[in-house]
């Protein structure tokens, strides 16, 4: 019997160990709120229910992380230095030789010295890249196949480009107006509501094209209906910095006085304003929610400072000093920060949540005049537009290795692309859902205290007036017994009825001596005084 008990003990231990086995990492990503403390709960039934609910939540987190491990097996790459080496000393040639065969061709240098500097934009899946040269050159290329889909010369200056919901259409901010082109390079629309535009941006979840330029007017236009949703005057002069928070859709503008303003299409004034630099703001980018501790904003200014801002507390976390004013920056899906000035490009890894001591990568471009930096989603590629053309750099660990085909699929076919476009249109968010706090969507709208006080006073006054009127009406009525008899109701109905027979009937009744509804009184002899009063009823009258 003792041997049986000893043999069963390891089995129970192994069984409990199997139950405890689970994903070691990634569980915190699926947490939904803080854990409820049951130390102060005295009710045993309520305490048991809370403990059971928390246990169910923890099991759901572990199950989601386990499914994540099964369905998302790919892991992010990275550079590892050996010994005294530093990753920022690695050159692109060394990285291209070390990576796999399929990743090497993704790094290229496109030499177009007479048409730059170039503005860049990518699709949500990161496969297609739109190029806009300042001297009128527009192109759309497939990065994975190294194939140019279209190329057009508009013969006027191009300030910025932006890809719409798919590679089928892209927008170009030209000398006076904004034009929409399809993937064959044919002009399909001229947006005359956007004039003298310097920067373009597209909100994919809302199908909104935003623009700002020399006039300082921020405009939102719905690309699915063509309607101008809103237009706001910034009153801060010309603006060359425009981006948006991917999790909320709030547009961010950088102004020449060192301020950054946050705008929503439902308000004619900025939702928030920050003083970020001691000079003009040159670039700004929002970090994805999963890349850092909460919503983060990175800005660069003419004071050579690169600052990281916590948008929940509206304060700077830390700052970096660049050798020169940084003209472009971008943040990848995994939080890699790319900063560029002149011919230099630096990539910082894990530099948002905490301050990093050294950059992750350094690169020198073949030409000066850096204009734009764009990370390609779901790929470890950084595209740089400069005065001599376009350069694509390999940045291991920058992109998300696993993609959701229902959100963005770099390898989707034509039929899947059509179905995805219909699904995006059905899931389109309204402009009114662009708010600073995304958690407020679906909650109760709290009115200001002044409005609540005014409504309470108006309701109290209305109730008092109604009560006074009811009391006055009740006091005016004379309480009577039998007021609900059928005869009284009929008499009230006949009060205002005009009848020719009624006056004659009343006159005849008066002649006969009929009073009210009784009988006519006949004149009779008086009762003798000798008869006692108690015997009056027995007297016979003649």
C-alpha cells in the first residue's frame, strides 16, 4: 500500500506540472485591465465569485498566448554583436551578405539625381511603394518583385504622395491642387478643395485623406464618398509636418513656433497643444500602442533635439541630441526609431520606453538632401527618399514577422483584394469616432457640470410650475357628494345645449308651482293652534 501511494505521488506531480505548463512569454499582451483585489471583501459568496472570474480571465490569457505561439511561429530577427563589436558599426553590405537569399534583393539604391528629393508612401501591407519626386516624377513599384507598375511625369512640382486604401489609387500633392492617380498612372480625380498642399496623410480605418500646406488649413475628405468632412484653420502659419495616431486617428501638426497640435474633424480648435521645441518642428511620428508604454509621440526640431513624449501625461519622457536638425523620422511596427539628417540615417532600437545609450544601426546615403523615411510594414526594410533617388536599407528586427491576412496581406490575390476592399468599406469608422481617448468610445458621454446644473434647475422649475397648477385646479373645485352620478353627468352635458322647448317647459312648470323635480303644493286649511305639534301629522287636511 505504501508503494502504491509513493508511485501515485509522482504521477500527481507530473499531472500538476502539465497543467502549469504554458506560454512563458506574451501573456501580458492579452491582459484586460487590473486584477481585482479580494482582501477587503467580507462576503464569502462574492469573494468566491470574484476569485472564479479572475481565474477564468487568467486561463483565457494563457489560452490566447498558447494559440499565439501555435499560429504565429515566426520570430523577429535582429543583429547580435560578438565580443567588442557594436551593431552600429555594421555596414549594409555585411548585412546583405549575412541574411537569407530572399531578403538580400530588398536592399537597393535607385539613382534618380535629376528628379529628387523624393517623398515616399507605402500600402498597409508594405508591398507597394509610391515615389514622388519634387520635379514631377511619380511612380508606383512592387518591392517584392522589383517591378514598376506605373510611371508618369506631371511636369510640375510634387510636394508629397500618399497611398489610399490599396495600391489601386494614390494621391499626389502637386503645385496647386491634389490629384488622384490609379495604379496605371492615369489621373482620375482633381481635388480642388485642397490648395497649395505640402503634406498628405491617409486614415485607413476612416477612409479620410488629410492635407495641410501653405495656407495652414487642415482638410479632411472622405475618399469613399468624395465629401469634405471638415476643414479647420490652424492659425499657426504654413505647416510642413502632418501625421496621425494609428490607434485613434487624431491628426498631428508641427508648426514653426515649436508647437505640436492635435486635431479632430469634429472640433474647429485643436484638442491639445504642446510646446515641444525652441524652434520649428521638422518631423513627428506616433509609435504603435504595442511598441511602447502607452501612446508615444516622437518629434524633432530645429534645436537638434529628438524628444519622446507620453501623450497620456502630455510630458517629455527623454530626449536625444542629434549632430544636426533631423529632417525626417519614422517608427516601425516593433518600435524601431529611424532618424535622418543630411546624408546620415540612424536607427535606434528599444529607445522609446527607455533612453538608449547607442544607436542600433548607422548608414550613410549616397546623396544628400534627405527628404523622407518610411518603414515598410511586415518587413525589415527602411526606405529613404533623398536628393539622389531612393534607397532601401535592411533593418533586422524592425518589422512584424507575422501578419493577419484579414487586416493586411502582402501576398493576396486579386479576388482576395476585392473582398478585402468590401470588408474595409463595411467596417469604415465615422469621423465622429476620432477622439483623443479611444477608451471613451462606447461609454457614457458626461456633460459639463454647468450644463448639468442648468438642466437640473430647469427640470426643478418645470416640476414646481406643474405642481402649483395642479394645486390651483384642485382648490378651485368644490367638493360635492355624488358628483359622479349619471344624472349629473347628463345634466352637465345638457348645460350648453340650446333647445326651443326648454323655455316653454320651464314657464309651464312655474305656472303649476312645480319647484325643482318635486310635485306642486296644494293650498290647504291651516292646522288649528289647539292641536299639539306632536299630533300635526295626524290632522286630516281638506
